[in-house]
């Protein structure tokens, strides 16, 4: 069966998507009780929510925000803790980059957690401040990066 990048539309996939994000991006970082599955900014036009599955097992999430200027933002990337360090993040990145290309994206942006900067640099991303106003709230300690496709 292998890898599959699923656009999240099914209620069961939504539940898994939110569970992975809550656990890995919030609770694992000591941010309890603040994740909001119904956050209004999560369901705007041109936002694509993805669940990475391997042999049918969900193990990663991300959201791709496609902008009209030919850029896209790779957001809230998470791989379940038990599956980290096994190459799944690299596969997720490659698959989402292809989706971005399919949308006509020439440049990707990300707000990288400090612990993920090395990974991004190894996979062709470069430090680049693309919107300093984004570096607030849960993104306050992030490093902004860019990748040309």
C-alpha cells in the first residue's frame, strides 16, 4: 500500500488530524488546553488539510495555505512521536511540495520550530523572514524559512 497523502474531508480523518496536531504540536510542547479544533482561521478558502498515511495508518499532518501571489505556506507539520526519525517527514514534505507545484506555487514558506530548523535546512530550506507579524503567539519562537520550488 505504501504512502498516501489524503486531503482531510472525512469526519474520521478530521478526528485523527486534530488528535495528532494537538498531541505533537501543543501538548508535547507543554501547551495544554489551548488547541481549538474549531478555530475559525483554520477553514478559510485555499487552505488544504492533509493527513499522511503509511499502509493505511495515519502518522502525520500538515496544512497548505495557497496564496494568490504564487506562494504557499507549509503549516503545522506534525509526525506522531513514535514515528519520528524514520523518514516520514521527508515523504510528507515531498508530497506536499508536489501538491504546491500542482497549485502553481513557486515558493514555499514555513514557520519552523527551533528544533526543526536543522531538518528544514537539510531539505533545501533557507532562513528568510517572510512575514514578521506571524511570529506571535504559538509561533513566537519560530524561525521563518523559504524554499524555492
